[in-house]
């Protein structure tokens, strides 16, 4: 699946998860799908893609949480060049967001 397809599917899942009419069994399925997303080998880069390309606040919050999950659990297993890329992309995103007018307040 391409990164853009992941972004769209995560946004759809999160909207469905937060919809009050979604059944509990379906919420559990969605939750399991989102957990699988966080545990994928490329979850750090996929989370950064979500941060850089989504404007949905639920998706941004999920992406930040996923990135935090990955960094807390796998940071030492990343190669130094991967760590540098992740750090630089996250800092660039946060710097650009800080100057953004429409950014959610939890991101500033």
C-alpha cells in the first residue's frame, strides 16, 4: 500500500472510530488495525508521512502518538542515519507548524 493510501485509510478509520454510531465490535476492530499500524516496521516513516500530509486533527494526534510509541520502543534499533532523518523531518515539521495559522492548538 502506498503512503497516500495509508493516510486515507487511517483518516477513514479514525473518523469511523470517533463516530458515536459505530458499534463496539467495529471500534475494537478499528483499534486493532491502528495498533497493527503502529507496530509495522515502517511505522516511524508512515507516521511522519501522516504528519506532513494530513490536515485532520485526529490523524495528526494519532500520528504523533504512533511516532512517540515507535521512538520509545525502537529508537536504539534505528541506524544513526535513520535517526538523523527522523529527527530532521520531525523538527522541520514542527518548525513549519509553529508558524502556521491553522494548526491545531495541541500541535503548537
